[in-house]
C-alpha cells in the first residue's frame, strides 16, 4: 500500500532490429536490417538540418517533412553526422510514421582532437546524454560513429594520428552498450572491409563511380547504376532545380536568369555542369530552352536518375538499402533534394515515390535479355495477371500474358525474355517500348524500358493525345483520370506548384489511363485542368 516514488509517461513501440551480416562467399557479407526478424530493404534519404538557422525550424516544418517522407515511400532517414541532434518532435514523428532512423553521431568529414583530455570529456558527456535521451525511440535503428571519417583515415588523411578514431572505435560503442544495447552500432558511414567504402562489406557512399566521376557521361547515364554491387548504399545523389515558384522566392522578385550570378549562388558547387549535360544527353540542347523549359527538363533528369538508381538497388539480390543525398534542404538552391527548402515537391519527388512503391515490378536489360524482378515489401501476398512485350509509340503492341504471385516480404525474378521475340523487324515500325503492365486492379504500375533516350526516340514519337476522361470532387480533394491514345512521356498538369498530387510526371503506355488525386485542391475548377506531356 505504499505511494509511488516516481512516475514517467512515455510513448514506445515494441520491435526488434538487428544487422544481418551473413557471409557471402569468401570476401563479402550482407549488410541488411532485420526488423522484427524480417530483412527489410531500407528506402529513403539522408536528413540534414531543415534550416541553416536552427532556431527557425518549427514543429510544423518537422511534421511536413516527415509526413512527406512517408508519402514518398520512405522507411528510413539517415541523420547525417554533419548536422545536429534534432529536437524531440523529430524522433516522435518518425516513431509515429514508422520511419527508421540511422543516426550518425555528430562527427563528419574531419579529424577530431581526441588526444586532448578536455575534448574527450566533452565528447563523453555528449555521447552519454544522447544515447540515454534517445534510447527508447523505436524509430532509432542504428547508431553510426561518424560520417566519412574512417574513409578519410584510409584514403586522404595522413597515416599518423588517426585523430578521432578513439571516439568511434571505443567511446561511442561503449556509450551505446551502456545505455541502449539493443540498438546496433556501426563505426562509421561508410564502413566495412579493408576499404571502408568498398562494395564487399558494409555500407557505401556511391559518389566517385557516378555523380562525382570526372567523366561527365558517367554522371548522367542512368545505366551506370546497374553496375552497383554494394550491399547498402547510404549516400549518393544527383542535382536538380526546384520548381519555378521556389526559384522566384530566392531570386527575390528579380527576373530569373539561368546561369546568372544569383542562379550560380544558389547552385550546389558539386553541380559542375552536370545539369546541362543531362538535359543535352536525355532531351535537347539546354542553350535553346527558356526558363520554364530548362526547369522542366532539369527536373525530369534528376527524377530519371533517382528513379533508375533506386530501382537498380532494389533489383540487386544482395543490396538491402538505397538512401540518397539528400532528402531535405536548408536553403533554396539547385541541389540534391526531392523536396525543397520551401517544402514544395520537386519533379523528382514523384519519380522517387514510384521507385519506392511497396509492390513493384522492375525491368532491366542485360546480356541480350530483358528481366523483370517483382518486389513485395508488404505482409500479404500480391497476385495478378500482367501483359508484357513490345509497344510502338503510336499504339501497336505485341504481347503475351503471365500470372505472377509475389509472396510477402519478397524479391525475386518473375520473367525473362529476349527483345527480338517482340520487337518489330528492323526499320519497319521504328523504336518503341519494352514493358510489363500489371492488371489495373492490382494497383501496380507498369515497368517500361525505352529502347534509347527520349532524345534518340523523339523523332519517331507522335504527339501525345491526352484526355482527362473523369474528374470528381470529394471534400477538399479532386480525383481525375487521364487517358493517352499513344505513348506519353512525363504527363503533368497546369496546376500551382504547391498542389500535392498522388502522382505526377509519369509515363503512359498507349491506351493506358491513370487515376490520380489532388490533395486540398479547393479553388481548382475541374474544367480548368489541362494535361500535358513532353511529347504533346
């Protein structure tokens, strides 16, 4: 019958998380998160401070960013070690959204004076506080010692002091073991084998093969990502601009001048002419474009590169994570993100959302064959009929059908065929599409491979014939269905940039329709909505 001496109320979730590092042959190991005993492909991006001035980050800003990550299909955010330990609301929101957190300790891209007693005491206090403070959040799936410092020890710093190694190899893991031993610890990101950024073991920052390659073509050709053999990609990226309304904000009312001084000031320094080169390779000469066209094509290139790369990671049997740099931004810029500083979705947002769909088919061409991999991230089986084959841009199809069943939490090849089984005779009907299209009732989207870039195919592509065949309202939302008689690339609508759609900038096969929802679209009159495509 005694009285309570102390009481604490807290939210919590029941789950287990572990790192699966199963041996693969003599020199490789998996790097996979097992959540509640199930291997889980981690889909998401790297989180940075949501404003350059930390005090300006509001609760609503956190809420929007975490919600939009969930809407895009994320199940993981990696809190970058060059940022900060976020306010409590961020972790609560991730708990509620079911988004896992890979959390770097706040050490990044630099050596640290762990030979100084005063500094070590400060670090020990920080590690002790943060591991205790965040221990009970079910979203916290991994503590990582730092960002890129072990890579620095191995590759670009003097092999003398290894300043900071004591923190990541001794102090940090000890704090995790004391205060939250159920949360896995990883010494660094990237980290693994003899080469900390090697593809054989651990996680990888996939930069120098693609986006930071001195060979410009390696940066802009999406098929380069089919060569990935890493077990977990925890950082990589591609640069693209915001939509016009956001660009206008950081131009402060001045006319937008692409490549002018303000534009360059608000362009990430790693861009290095990549955006224009991507437009030139995939679409057209960027020097001939007006501002709106430039923003459109540059956004489509970023979307294409992110979608193709994420699909390539999901396609690979032994790859268990794809996190791109970076998800959110701290100021207005042409940069890495899919949602900009003003919380407006960039064109690439929709490409990433489709690439991360929980149930999905992915097509890839290799060694003269086309192969489809089916993925089901959910707890229930998914069964459907699918049509596959060749489609000409104008509507001609050569097809077959297949029955597919995707078991829960599965990833497996479901189909392989030779393109010549379907492609027309040389010179008869021209280029086209190889595809697999699930029955509409399945809810899965088609997987499409164009036989060449858009620029290479454009001459054979008739103008898209788009029609909005239905538009209904439900409370503040609008639902519309758009139909295309022939192939349509990057279908989008004449709507304000702030309107959030369930899908946008998508391709339609000949004869395909798609139903989308416009959120909070009050004030938008259905009769004013127009659909367009790049090949309109």
